[in-house]
């Protein structure tokens, strides 16, 4: 039985139905299936015009998927790697800054739960949060808030 050829448009819509993709990411995925004469950029333009693909929706989706585990710098770096424009990044950053402390605290609580007894333990906890992309200010505030809560008990 002959294998059915799936058009690039159908393949693109299948990818987009699973989750939002950036223009760059979708183009990379489609390139391996493109044949001579296929115009991926024109297809992507068509999908954008028909509102099947949106940079804004992609950005919001990525932020929602990553915010519970990562800090602002890591999320913004990933968005930059997808060629999201600078104006959108500025808006997203403004939204992320508001709750970075709370997100850092949640990640820290899930991983460690208690303040380290010695300086090496505290450094280890801080490095963990730094690698997750949280700012020094958010890390210190999250750990300080936990210290104050333990002192009250």
C-alpha cells in the first residue's frame, strides 16, 4: 500500500494543534519535509494571516509553561532564542518581574523546604535558583522570607 503524502500545510496545522510554535521553530520542523518548490515562508505568512500562528500566543504559552520552574532571565533568554521582537520582550519582562519573588520562593520550597544550616548549604540553594534563571534580588528575598517565617515559629 502506498504511503499517503501529507502536505506541509497539514503538517504545520498538526504541529500547531498540539501547542503553539514560534515562526522559527515551525519553519525548522517543516524544512525536513519540504520538497523542491515548497515555499515555507509563504506558508508561515498564510498561517499567521489566518491567525493559526501568533507570536503573542506563542510567547504567552511559553511563559505559562516555564514560569512555575524558571526565573525571568531563563524565560526571556528562551524567548530571544525564538526571535521574539524586542517590544514583546519588554512587555513580557514587565509582567514577569511582578511575581518573580513568589515563583522563586515556590521553586525553593519544592526543592529544599528548609533553610540550610551552614554557608555551603545556603550557597548550594542559591546556585540552584541562579541556574533556574532567578535574579539575586528574588533569591535573597525568597530565602530571607523563609528565614523570617522560621524565626516566628
